[in-house]
């Protein structure tokens, strides 16, 4: 069982990211109309690490003989969410913590469990909104437009959003574009190349105080 527990790495602000209004704090735009909320963010975005992380507890996981605590943060240099720290804990009466017992940990899955609390997207009004789910992210009308009209400004925006959303949670970005927009792999690559050329995947900061 994976339980989200808000927290930060040492020396960071003690902030519950779910209590932050993404329109009142700094947001790092990571391309595709997506952003990561945070505080105390640096100007050097290519080497930035967002000053808000989430701790999660992995308790009584059937595939593990021990419990885990992880700190998940967004790493600007990597351009995705990463595991900053992982601590193994012995269960009551259970076996000792060893490297072999940590190895089965499904870190990518745990990251996907906490990302919705840190990742936001920009709506048609220019306001940052939180994700409820990454499943079926694309509206039906966008799928229809992609099939009929190809890479329009609207469909390219969604292609870029899908690509970045998958990238930051360590999923396969091209696969996300092909599956949700109904494109071939070759077409998806071409669309993403165009979106990148149009600046839809650039990373920059916006909002909040210095």
C-alpha cells in the first residue's frame, strides 16, 4: 500500500504542495502547457530543483518484505520527477533491511502516485489547474480533430502536453502521444518535432514572488 505523506528534503520549506494555490506561487513551466509548483525556485532552470517535494510511505506492499519511505522531487536538470531519497524500515517482527529487500521497489510507480499533487496544467483561461488523473487526458474533440485535420495549433498543444506529462512521470512519451491521439509512431515523432520547433516544449518560470 502506497500512502502519500507530504514533506520536503532537509532545509526546504515545510509546505504541503496540495495546499498551495498554483496561481499564487511560482510555477516552473516545463513545456506542453504543464508546470510544477514550488517555492524558492532558482533562476537557473536547467539546474533547478523545485523546492517542494512529497514524501510517500510504502507500507505492507505484498512484493516487499520491508516498508519504504521515499522523497519525490522535480529535478529541472533531468526534466522529470525523481526519487531524491529512499529509506527502508524493518517491519514489526519482519526481516532486516538489506539491499536485496529494497531492490524490488517499483520507484517509477511510486513517483506516479505523488505527481498529481505537484504537476499542473494551464487551461484555456490561462489559469493553472491541478490534474485529477493522467488517464484519458485528451478530450474527445481533440482526438477527432487530430484524425481529421492533422497538426493544428490545438492538436499540437495537446501532443506537447501528453509528451511532457509522460516524460516527467518516467512513462514513454511517444507512446502516450500515439495512444491518446491515435497517431502512428512516425507521425507522433513528426508532431513532437514541430511542437518543439514552435516552442511548445520549452521550460521557463512564471508567477510568484522572487
